């Protein structure tokens, strides 16, 4: 499975961890955002569409803000 295809699963796992109250999650959120950002750069360099990755990034950024509120 291509790495970028696994990113939604990592986001879902992070959301589940947040819902059940697993803390701290700051590092996991940071790593996820880094990986999504890395894939965005790769897609941009290959002139590939980035809409799905941008949505994942925005959602991960939102979740990170919720994690930081805890």
C-alpha cells in the first residue's frame, strides 16, 4: 500500500485515541502533520492533485488544535 494511502488510517487512529482519552497525543499529531506535509510536497513536485491530502492536513490540524486544548 502506498504511504499516502495509509495516512487516513493514521488520522482515524489519532481521532479514536483522542475520543477515548489517550494522552499525550501531541507527538502523534505532529508526526501525522509532518507526513501529510511531506506527501503534499511530493505531489506538488510531480504535479499530482493534492485535494485529498489538503483535506487530511486541514482535518489533522483541526484535531491537533483540539488535542492542544486538553
